[in-house]
C-alpha cells in the first residue's frame, strides 16, 4: 500500500469497528465542556493584550467564529451523549468532530498569524505561547479521536514552524524547534495511550460478549430448570413457583379463587413394563399433547414427574365447571393411544382442591389435591374428586390415628382374628386367614384398612407386621396339625429388607411349621418394585413358606405375575363372587381362573362367600376352597379353637395336607 493510501486510510473512520467508535465518541463527548472552557479562556488570553493594535476582524470576528463553531459542535456531541444514538450516527459524529478540529486548526493558525502581524515585537512570544498551549490542549482533548489530534497538530505545527524559523530570530527559531519536538513527543504519547485505549475497548468488548453469553446461558438454564425436557411442559419447580405467584396475587385482590388439580395415569407402569421406557416416554408426550388440547390455553398444565401432571385454573368459568373438566380429562385418557410400538389404553385419576376455601398455601393445596386424587383411586373408580370438608374431616381422623400409632402400646392393643377357609370337598377347615385388629384406648376399634394404610404411609408398617405375625403364629401353634395359616404382606413389607429379615427370624423361632405358612401378596404390592418384591418372596419360600396372590383378577397384569412369581396359590377377589349366582359371564370368568389354577397346579381360594346360592354356583364351576361369612365370621384365637373342636377329628391320612390341591 502506498504512503498516500495509508495516510487516507488513517485519516478515515473505520466503520467496521463499531464498539471502538462508540467508546471513542463517549470518551470524547465527556470532555467537551472542559475543552470549550479551555479554548474560550485561551482565545481571550491570546487576543486581549492586542485589543488596541489589531482590527476588529482579528480581535472579535475570528474568535467569535471559532467559539461559535466549537460551541455548536460541542453541544451537538454532548447532546448525543445523552441519547442512545445508532452506530451510523456515531460514525457521522466522529467525522464531524474530525472536520471541526481541522477547521479549528485553520482558524487558530490564521488568528495567530494575524496577531503576530499586528502585535508588538515583545508581545509576539505571547501569541506563540498561547498558540502552542491551545495546540497541546486540543491534542489531549482529541486523543480518543486520534485522526483529529494528528490533523490539528499538522495544520498548526507545520505552518507555524516554517513561519517562525523564517523570521530568522533565534528566540522564535528555538520556540519553533521546541514546539515541534514537544508536539512529536505528545503525539507519540497519544499514540501509545490510544493503543492502550483500543486494547481496553477490545477487552471490554470481549468481556461484554462473554457476559452476554453468560446471561444467555443463565436464561437458558432458568428455562431448562423450569421446563420438563420430555414434554416441554412446565415442570414441578415451575408449577409451585407459578402457584405461589398466583396465591400472592389472589391475596392482594381478596376475591380471587384458584383450582389446583393433580392427574395420575392409571396403567402407565404396565406400558413401561410391557413395551419399555421409550414407548412410555412416547405415551407421556402424547398424553401431554392430548391434555393441552382438552384444557386449552386458559388452564396451566405442568408435568410434576413420572406419570403425574398438575394443573392450575384461574378463570371463573373453569372453576365453576371443574368436575366437568375432570370428567373430560378422564374420558379423553380412556381413548386408546396409537404409539409406534402398538396401541395402548390407560386411564386417569383426577383430584382437585380450591383456594382459599380448602387450603391457603401451595404446599397444603398440593397435599389436599393429592388426597382427593388418592380418594378417587380408592373410592370413586377413577371419577374426578373435589376436596371437601368431609375429606378434611377424614384427614383429621387419619392424623389422630397416626398420632396413636406413634404413642400407643401396639404390643398390647394389636390382636389377631382368624377366618376359616373350608375345603367343601372334604367338609372340613383346611386353614385360616389371619386378620389384623386394633382396639385403641383413645380411638376404640379402628378399621384394619384405615390403620394399615396409615402405618404404610408413616413407614411403620414393618413394626405392625412383625407384632401381628408373632401373635398369629403363637395362636396357630395350638391348632391341630395339617392346618395352614395365611398372612398378608404389604408393598412396604416386601420393599424393606429389614422387615423380611425380621419375618424370617420370627418364623425360625415359632413352633408353627413354616410349611403351613402362606404369605398373601397383592399385585399392587409387587408392581412398585417387582425385582425387590420377587427377591423377598423367594427368601420367604426358602424358609418353607408358601406364596399366594391375593385379589386375583383385579389388577392389570395378573397372568404376567403368575408366571414370574414363586406362587403356589391364587385367591379370587370377592368382587367376582357378588353376582356369581345370577351372572353367567361372572361364572365363566371364575371357571376360567379355576381351570388356570388346575393347569398350573395352584391352589385356588375363593373369598367373600356369604350365601348358599353363591356356594352352589362356585361348587358347580369346580371351586373347592371357600372363605366367607357363610361359614364363619372372623374369630378370636380361642373361638377359632372352639370352632375346630366342633369339627370331626381329622383322619391320619389327611395330616400335613393343608396346602395340597
């Protein structure tokens, strides 16, 4: 590149350095007021001593033009500093400043020549002094616009140097040389400072870009922290944050109501077990899409984890029709899903709670919506449930039960009842099922399903199981040989290694033969963690105990569990027995289960038999082992012994036959 091209390139303003140009403009604009003050003072000091010698053009007009030029341009720049001007406007302002300093240099040098012409010889040094002071000041004030500093130095220094040298006066020649050297040194310093300034601007730009990137990453992290990555719905964290915000807003407006709902998918685990987790993920995505289509934009939907979804309603129309919306959800979830690995059908359970009538904070709202959901699962067969005062009363009662479970002497208050299982072929009792009872000093007689469920939720069911099993085995050890005793285990028993070890220890210390102990488990008990439950059941089987599947036919994957568990018996749920005397389809179902048991060499026990008609119907389809009120209600241990005493003595050949098919 030629020197001329390089000079033109240097004097020009590079439009591609937007960040540098803006910083140059900002720094220069900040110094504008001080620069104006310096120029005005220097001009006054320069021309005032020559008031009598120089004409008005030199004393007044040229300084006035210069001051007007600088003031107007400085005002424009300082005004732009307070505005967020564009990059193009910054370039325009820098170019204008460059022109201003060029004009400033020309006017100052012309004014100086004029004053030197009219000034007395002893006052000419004063003109040169203020000329150089003005130049030095302008250089420093234009240091961030380097082109302006170089231009004004060239415009003032070169002509003045030539002029002063040609005066052939030693003093002025010395001043010229000194001024030139000082200008060169100052310009060198300005170049060095400008280079550092560019480096700082570049570093600042890098830091700003890094900061912006960090802000973007932070925003992305916040977004990801509040979004479920699988369904793209708000996640559990966002659900509670939004709920807290809505509650705060509702408290301010006083009259606002909010509905919080929880949705749980029934049968989702079965899909995961059969088709695998990728298909389960696909089902969750399709479920979220279907729910969004049903609910619309006015209802906030979140995925809380697993197969649980949460929703929040704030619009009055939705609040007034909350149960209808719940029914729409349940109906929509029953519609089959056509997935890549096949068609699956699930269901949904929905629980709702209203703010502020039933709960006044997010934690309590969630807990009560969850209670409504659980209540629906247990009592309403999948219908939506809105938490009510009755539910609150139940919760209070459960809290009292939980308190007594913690405080009561359970060894003294827990007891066992036995209900006989009758072999109708041999017309004798083949065994008993052990049933838990709790007679509390404060609550009185508490229903087994209630206190057992409370103990499960509290995590103390293992304690109850060991107490009840020991009492049951102690009582059973007084029975005649050949009778078996069945005992129910819960999900939490199977999941607790310590509870299983305690059970094994009790079996080993008991006088009742382990071969006549039957542990009954439900499908629900093994569904949560099948591998752990199966391991626990195999440990019990190694002790000689038998395993039976309770409530058979009411779960989702009965045949799968029959195949995979170490079973030796099935128990047909009482729900099949209620209509068996009159319903041919029920008879066929029971007949199928009985045939299945015979083919797999499993004992089949029927529970819940209460009438002669039911017994006759069961006998016709081949049922042999019957349990129910028709034969006997649950008996205390002493009454069970009396019940056995009334039977004919068991023949020797029937000994140890309590668990034969």
